[in-house]
C-alpha cells in the first residue's frame, strides 16, 4: 500500500508539472516525446515514461487538481 500511495503521489505531481509545462510549450512541438526522452535519460531503469503514460499522468492531475492523496486503510483495521 505504501508503494501505491507513493506512486499515485508521483504520478499526480508529474502530471501537474506536465500540465503547466504543456501550456507553455503547446501541442505539436513534440513536447511529450521530448519530456519522455529527458526522463528516460535521467532515470534509465524506469520504464514508465512513454509519451502515452505522460499524457495519462497529465489527465490524472487534471481530473483531480485539488486531490489530497491519502493512504488506504489496511484490511482488518477497525
């Protein structure tokens, strides 16, 4: 559960950054490909940075711009 929490936070924060950057650079400029290539060069072992995944991260942020990502309650917790 801790991993899911951190992953969602990471996706949301990256989506937020992508959203604000894409407004500045616009579509049709190879924006997602450039960001994807940059992230892959910085973190070569991480396979999550395809242009499509980056778009999904942006959509995730834009669907929940005011989200507060809270940890899930574990099974059996009363």
